[in-house]
């Protein structure tokens, strides 16, 4: 079964410095029908104006993944990490027993666009940790495993049985995915346009997929797509 979620159906918050679209209930946006999908709890598409951002704040018992689509993002945390994340880079933080961090746009002129992803951990009280990967030079036309439970294929190891895949596609590129029985898939179009098993999707659209054995994704324009394969 495939259920399509269109971009304009998402929750929306405009805070002046932050323009945010919520795939699931978050902050002041609450929809009891949209409380997450399996272990995927938050998927926000954020645009942060120059010189603004999220000041130091706490998290615990959450797996946090940030994919930077455009611009720069300066990360600092209570673990001692501090770095500017550029477009095409992925950042991971296990909040575990507790961590504080800030995410700021250091540019004076360019907005930063990012996908903020929260995944529920498979246990509480994990040791906080940080990792990152650059996908800026990743090959087009194929899947790249960004995060997984075991850290296989040089992916970032996370505290959940969840595989996060990324594909960067040129118009006409085609990729496939075959979920194992019992798995669920959330497909998020980060940029561009594509067809999922013949159904047209555009930037911001998503598909919630269960009990399917074969997914065929064909780019109808240059695109980036994230695929969450979830227990």
C-alpha cells in the first residue's frame, strides 16, 4: 500500500527568521493523524535566514540527523563539537542521556535550507555521540546508505533499526528499492521531480509505503530523494 502526502498538506510555521514545513506533528503544529511513521518522528524542511538559527537547547533520547541542502550551518554542542556544515553534508547526533546544541546560519547574506530528521532510538540512556558524512560529491543515479543500525557500508551507525538512503538523480535516472517483508518505507522528495511506480511526485511530496515488494523511482527532472527503510 502506498499513501501519498503532498507538500502543501504539511504543517507550516513562519517565524520570520525561520520558514518551516512539518511532515509530522511538531511544536505548535499538531495533527493526531501525523504523529510519525514507525520510528521516524520528525521531518522538518527548514529555511533559516542569514545570521539566525536555533540557539543552545537540550535534547535527550533522540537520534537527530540533519541534511544540509543549501547554504551553511554552524553546529556547536556540549560534547565539544563545533563545525560549519556545508551543502551536501549530513550530520548525526545521538542525544542519549542528554546533550545541548545550537544550529546557526553563519552567513550574512545566504539563507540555509536543511532537512531536520528525528528518529526514535531503540533504547533510552545511550551515550551521546556525534558523526558526519559529506554527500556533496556522491555519484548520481544510485543509492547511498547514509545511516544504519550497524554502520554497514561505511554508513553512520545509529541507535535504531532504520536505514537512511540518499539518491541524487539526473533527469531520466532510475533507481529501485525492494523492502524486506514487514518493513515500512518513507520516501521524501528533497528537491526536484520524480515518479514513484508511475505516480508523479515533486519537491516536498512524500510517500508512506507498506506491504510493497518493489519501488521504482524515475527522475523526471534533477532530484534528490531520501528513503527511510524502517523496522
